[in-house]
């Protein structure tokens, strides 16, 4: 489909002054409700609507959004809307610091890891107040960034979800691209990037003419509104297509992909009965009974293991390949993203499907309607397990096919070199997939 031509309705939506504003204010209203509930509502997570909406609904659904429509969530995210409002009121529009432009992705990686660690140590997810404080801290950072720097600096260089969404959006089925032939004759002086009377500048600092990735396009349609030549096309593509066409692989993205795999592992492990048994064994064997210390050690191992395995596979592949170990690490790290998404989604689908009725129960309590007790599950446990394995199978297939396409794109026809690069990465994928299969076979505990 395109922004103009065969899909006039889509073109009308993208060029409308109501898009994405109507959706932005709708999500902002929900955000206010969630924030109020988290900070002023019931203290118990299972009674709090804010907790239910955030962790039972939003967090499981967000990877699905990234796969279907790329980074669209970032166009309507309340933090982005707040940043825009702060800039209009008090923004001084300073350039993005060079440090953030160069190392922002590492800051994002570190934030994502730190927030995950903090959740387990301080119980952020299980505490409405803890989740509320996290939102307040993020809101403060958004306001400060919007007041000092240009556009959505926070979203592009500082948001912990931004790194996750950038990686996941590469698998997205929707992509915005420019017609190079039309752009070559454009006299609008890059209005698509700098903005114009129709809409502000690109919030995420992307120049549509050279954009070849969905990682930093939030489909806000500012460029579509500002382009005088109808040169921008919204296309539908098979998921994961972008992963094997990345022209300049970035090691930071590969590291985040490996780290997310480790986070999926530790999230599953700590919700299993074996985790309690492990804590008891460690206490008996070593005398170490501090759960934060034991978790920190386990968390470090979980993050390090997929990263080191990817590095080892890259080292083996690089011995016969045409690239260095570091470059091979960066290139094949993207192949882990479909499995990341599948693990993330399969894990959180358990919460959505096993605890989904908590949203109705807490919403009823909020308006004083009351609700009969009972199970919070939407479907049976066996159905949940079946869906989880279906999602996991799709992720394994997506990662396996991506490994194959990356290898073929780089080394051409079937050859000894292609086999030498392909095999260690398929072995890596097999190991990570097997760990996921085993972990999802075990019964999990509920969040609420």
C-alpha cells in the first residue's frame, strides 16, 4: 500500500491534521489514569488497575505492535507527546550532544538491563508504587530532555524502550520509503526532514531519502505531510525482511539482541519453582542467603551467556569468512531478534492469558461496581502452553531463516565458506532455542 495512489484512504489518514494527534491524546489520557492508579490507588498489585493495564496488557501486546506496524507506538507514546508539549512551551532546542549521538544506544542498552535488574531486586512490577515511581523518573527525564534538546532526543537516544522498539521494529511488516527518482529532483530543501507549514520536523532525526530501516521511523507521517511531491511510500513487507538487508550492522544492536535473550531466560527462571529450590540450595551450600546478591549473579550469567555464545559462533565463522569476529558478531546478532520477540511474547502471553481478567476486576472495583472473584485466566493452561510453543516455533523459524539469508546475502551461492559461516550460527540458534523450549515446558507463577 502507498501513501498516495492505490490507497487513498490511507493517504487521507496520514495527511490529516488529526493524525496522530487524536491517538496521542487518547494514550495520554490512559497514561494519566494509569499513573494516578499506580501512585494513589490500591497498594496490592492484584487490586490495582494501573498495574493490570501496564504489565498484564501493555507489556505483552507491545511486541505484537512492533511486528505488525513497526515503531508506530512511539508516534502515540505519552512520553513523546509530553516531550513535544514541553518543547513548544519552554524548549531551547539545543543540538543533541555528541556523546548521545555516538553512545546513546549503549546508554539505552544499560538502562534496559538496569531496569530489568531493579525490577527483580526491588519488585517494581509487583508494586504499583514502584511502577509509579519508575514512570515518574522517566517523565522527569522526558521533561528535561524536551526542555533542553531538539525534537525527541529522549526517544531516539535515551528511552530504554526505544532500543527495544528499534530492534523489534526491524521485523515490522510496514515500512516507509522514499522514491529516489522523485527525491533527486526535489526543490523543497528537505522539508521532509526539517519540517514545514504542514507538520513539524522528523521527531527521530531520520532523513526519508536515505532511510533504509524501520528502526527509527515511528510512522508519525510528518514527512508525508511535508513532502510536496508524493514521494513517500508506505509498503507492506514480509516480517524480518529488513534483518538480512542491513547495510551497516551495529555491534550495539547485536549486543542488545543477545542481552534480551538472556533477560528472557532469567525472567522465565525466576518464575519457576526451580528458582526457589536454587535459592535454598545456594543458601545451604554457601551460606549466601541474600536474594539480591544471588539474583545479581544469576542475572549477570544469563546476560553474559548468549552474548558469549554469539561471540564464540562469530569467532568460528570469522575464521573462514571474509569479515572480522566483531563484524560477524554485529551482522549475525540481528538474526536473534525474531527469537527475542518470540521469547518476550511467549513469556508475557502467559500473564495476559492467565491474568487477563484482572483488568476487568480492577476496573470494576475502580468504579465501585464490584466483580465476582474466581480465576483471572482467559483460557486454560494447556491452551496457553500451545500458544506459547506456536509463538516460539515462529520465532525459531524466523531466526533460522534470517541466519540463512544473511549468509547467502554475504557469501552468495552454496560453498565451503558459506557452510563455515552458516553452521556455527545455526548451532548457536539451536542451543538458545532448546533452552527456551525447556524453560517454557515448566509451570510458571503469576504476576498478580
